[in-house]
C-alpha cells in the first residue's frame, strides 16, 4: 500500500469514528493523528502496510487496558486510542541517572500486563515462531554476526522454548520508548506486538534499551542489577532471565538485518549479547 492509501484510510476512519483531527505526523510504519472525539482527546493510528502491527488493535483489546493504553475502536490497520498526557516516555528517566527507578516502572507495567488474558485467548505468534529467525539467518551467507554467537544463541533459545511454562499473551516489545506517563493513569504501555510466551521473555526488550544510552544497558553491573531487580519484583528465576536476554539480543540483531538494516562494528545489541554471553558461566541467582 502507498502513503496515499494510508492518507485515504486516515480520512475515512476519522469520518467513521467522528474524530476531529488536530495534527498528523508520520513514522516509518504509521500515520498518527492527534485529535478529539467529542470531549475526549484521542489518537488515531493508521498502519501503512500489513505486517506485525496490522492486527495490533486486537492485541490491545485483549489486554483490556491492564497496564496498556485504552483502545476505543479498531479495524485491521487502524486503531482509535486514548491520548496519554503528557505522554513522556520512560527513556527520560533511564538516561537521567535514575535507571533503578525506571526499572521499577518496567516491573510494575509487566506485572499489570500479566493480569490480562491467558495465552489461549488470542491468536498471536509464539516465541517459537519468532525464533525461526535464527534458521533463516544461518541459511544465508551474511557474516555480520558471528556464526558461533548465532549458533549458541539459537541453541539457548530452543532450550528455553522447550522448557517454557505458564505461557501467556505478552507485549513483545516492552521497552522504555513504549512506556509513557499519563497524569491520571501513571505509566502505561503502548504499541504491543503480541506474542505468546512466558513472562521471563518479556524482560528482554527492556534490557536492550534505551537505545539512547547504550553505555547504560551494556554495562555488566547494570545488566546484573536490572535482572536481579526485575526478578525479585516479579518472582522470576534470574538465571532464566539472563539466558533469554542473551538469546534475544542475538535474535534482535538478526531482525535488523532481515529488515534491510546494517550492523555497525560496535552495535550495542551485539555488545549486550557478548556481555551476557560472558556472564553466563559465572552468574548465580
């Protein structure tokens, strides 16, 4: 679909949902309009292409506003949501020497999300489905990522999937820029991908962020403190969280290449993968 198609759908959905649009801005994947529906401040999001976000309205609805932005209306490729105010992200907290406080917020949001429906209630991909990226990468001739690193992470990922328990609907990309502050509701998550897995998996995205401060999240001391803090707050097994963090970091780098991107020599996600890999032998809960 073209950008013109997205613009046409924006006009059509605004009319159907009686939204008075105040301003529109564009992201790589979407058109986002701020406006009003009666006296209510709203956000109208139009997804440009079919893909991960196309059915995100269904995913949002499944969480039933537990730790998540409220959705008022949705159809494939379009969502009408509440507007969070002031809407500043958790990135601001994490990069201002308050990472421990930011990590506590991540834990609280994960805990709120965990009260939502179980895995059987929504037709989303599983973490096993996402893990197919390892095989796809290994079948290519690309050498941006060490083959040994990919193979080790692949093996770890498969072991974790096979031993996974209490699988449920997860956000799938719960990192600092996807957690916003609202003066009435507090910290709230936005833009869920929707994936079925265990809560230990959910932590991986936050450990790879914020991207604005790679020296923070690649520090061994920060990694260990974050894992222990999150594990204690959510009653999880720290070792399992670390294992997921390592495997997911490599998979995340693979996704960059799948999407046509390039990895720099000092890519922070690979740095995180290498650091967590070194931590695995000696890490003890």
